[in-house]
C-alpha cells in the first residue's frame, strides 16, 4: 500500500485528516517541523528529500501557504511522489500551474487547493443547474472558536483585499483554478465574515492588520474565546438568467476544508484514482460522494 504522509499533521486540519484516514484503515505518518513521526519543514528541500520516498503520497496541510516556497513540488517532480494540498493561496497555487508541463512529464499526481476552495467550489459548479455561470461568490463564517491558529490568522491577514457589506473581501484561490475550466466565469468573490461587526470593520484597515500580525497568539486566544462555534459556507452561483445558492452550516462545517483531500487520498491509496498530472479541481472528488460525506458529518445542507 502507498505510504501516506500528512505534512502539518499535528495541526487542527492536518489532525482531522490523520484521524479520518486512520478510520478508513490507512496508517498515515504525521510530519511537522517539531513533532510527529517525521520531522519535515515544508520549505526545507533537504529535509523533504531525506524523508519522502518515490510513490509516497504527501497530504500538505502545512500553512500558511502564503509563505511557502516551491521546495515540496520541486522535490515531488525529482523524487516521484504525489501531492494533495489544502492551499488557500492564489500565488502558491499559480506556482503549481506554472509547473503543469513538468508535473505531467514526471508522471506524478498533484491536487492543489483540494479544499473548500477550489475542490468544493468546482463540485458546486459541476452539480448546479446554472448553465454558463458568470459569477461565483463563496461566503464563509468560520468556526474560529475551534479553527483559529497562528497559521490561519497569518493566512487571513495576508489575503484581505477590502471590505464588503457581509464581511471582508479575501483573495481567492478560485480565481486561479476555476476560470480555465469554467470560462464563462467573469467574477469570483470570497467573503469572510468574522461573526463580529467590529472585527469586520477594523480588519479592513492596514494599521489594524499590522497590529494583529504583531500579536498573533493574542489574536488566536481571543478568537478561541469569543469566536463562532457554528460555521457557514455558502456558494452563490449566478448566470444572466439564473441564480442558485447552497449553504452548509453547523458545528462541523469546517470539515468541508478537509473532506475533499480525505476522499482523494483514500482513492489514490486504494489505486482507484485514475487521474495523473496536475489534476483539475473538477476531478478531485465525486460530487455525490462528497455531499454524502458532508451529511454523514452532520453538516446541514440547505438551498
């Protein structure tokens, strides 16, 4: 059986992936910079080459992706191992697409942004009845009481682009991945709502984001004290003639961030995943299987 390594496996989202893979009968190795089965810094090429082997599967949950180098993908092409990542960084994922040809030539699999954005976004577009969609808006109110950590705070602060009536406009990895497969899309938006009007207002200002960046652990502690305990992820898809919304909500809506990677990893490990090369988000997961997994988690789905 293929060896599975979870980079960032000691963190919140990485830990969820490890837990679910073990429940599926796999034996993932936990890798991080400071603890786990393997000591790997995702930006350290030497550590990657010393620990990861040909035909391994690396699930990359080592954020923030906004600070990541190409060390992992370059090692994957040289050594010959597969990657599934939870990238929320448009720049990091664009770097992957710039390497599409050599990824294909290496014969490996790379599933980048296999998360809420862009795997679930693509599944929503594929399963919608909206023909030639022009606009996609993803609205997120995270369960920050549980999901807040230093990497998540840094990623969020680095990605804010402005204010919106419902929260904050955040740079979306969907802008990199989706237009090439849904060419009719002309507007892609990602709105993050902290759940607090004052937080949404203050975070639109550079000076406040710099203040928070200098006190990240304080921000994490505050989020874990007053943050939301139930989350919302809403996908709004529009064309010239139609509009459709689908909302996922509840105490475990954060599972949308990891379910695509878990499903893809299980399929790859079992030998049932047919695609190779830089796999488009439209082929990361089967939409029906994903929605069934969502319901098993107890997440409410409404239209």
